[in-house]
C-alpha cells in the first residue's frame, strides 16, 4: 500500500470517527482531506453509514456532491 493510500484511508477513518463522535466540523475536514488524496473515496462516502449523523449537512452534501 502506497503512503498516499495509507494517508487517504487514515483521513477517511478519522472522518468516520468524528462523525460518530458528533463533531461534524472535524469530520468534514478529515473527509475533505481524504478526497484530496483519493477522489474515489467520494463513492465510499455515499453509502457509509458512519456519515449518517452529518449526511444532511450542507457542508457534507457540497463535499460529496450528494443531494438528500
């Protein structure tokens, strides 16, 4: 696994954690960083239940391109 791949999954997992922990701002920041490293993670985020707590936020929708 390349370093960028490891960093992308680390940021993605931290975004999941902070979403579940109730800190949307930090979750969005980590999620954006994961997308910057690995844009295909947008596809993962669409079905990730860990993001249910922040899924309806405009910031999440803008970042993922999702409309609820």
